[in-house]
C-alpha cells in the first residue's frame, strides 16, 4: 500500500484513490472526468441555536428574561422530572417557569446527557403557565418520539401530577411544585 500526501496534510492510498478522498473525489466515466466539490465546512453554515440556548443573538444587547426571573430576581423551580428508568435513573431535573426545552445538549433547559437515544436539542418541551398554573408537554422537533403515560405524544397535552414521560430510553416522572397549594407571585412587586 503506497501512501501519498495531497499537499493539505491528508494521506491516502494512491492505489485505491486517484485523488485525495478527504479533499474531494474524482469520478472517472469513460473519457469524462468530473470532480465532486468537498462538503462545506461547518463554519460556512449559519449558526443556529437551540431555543433553550443562553447565548444572545448579535445586535440584541439584552438576554430574554422569563417573567419569574424578572419579577423575583431568580428563575425559581416550579416542578421536577425524576428519572425512574434509564441511564440516569435516580437523577432529577428542575422545571422552571414558562418553556423548558429537553435534550442531551448542555444548552438545553433540561439536559439528559446520559441517554444517547434522546435528541441533542428540542426533543420535547415542558411549559408552565404562571398565570393559569398549568403544565403542558409538547413534542419537539427531534427525530425521536415522546410518550405520555404510554401514549404517543403528537401535540401539546396537559401534565398531571405523577404522569410518566418516556423520551429515548428514559422514563421520567413529573412532580409539580406550583399548582393549587402554592404558586410564585406573578404580580409586579409593590413599589417601596
């Protein structure tokens, strides 16, 4: 096997490939020789962010702040998901007010990093409505399915205490904190 350098630091078997397979592939069809262009580098694509990402977009000097955080100074917990089956069994995940995006990526509001069958970003969304004190779950735009109490989740559905959510190989139990017995205040603080 004779190894050849393409000049860009790649080495390849010139007995198998007529040009560097990393830089581009030559295709020989009779007398015609075509060349496929190399795939664009990741930096050539516009950067996208997960909806739960904490980075601020260019030109927007202020980060979006949830209603609780704006009024209370913190983003308080309104409930939890507890992993009852799967790679992260026993671990809990905090749910905050408004929308909580679920995925494996650390930028997600609820990052379930141990389960590789969960989409990196936006596998599902759990929301808490601070005006009505209600919880909902909706499927995200990830490839995998989400199940609520063993039923496939196709659209947003209300969450009740101790509902089970299946995402990837993980089964999560929903435990609300806010509801009929306790809620964080949503009215602006009184001027002092």
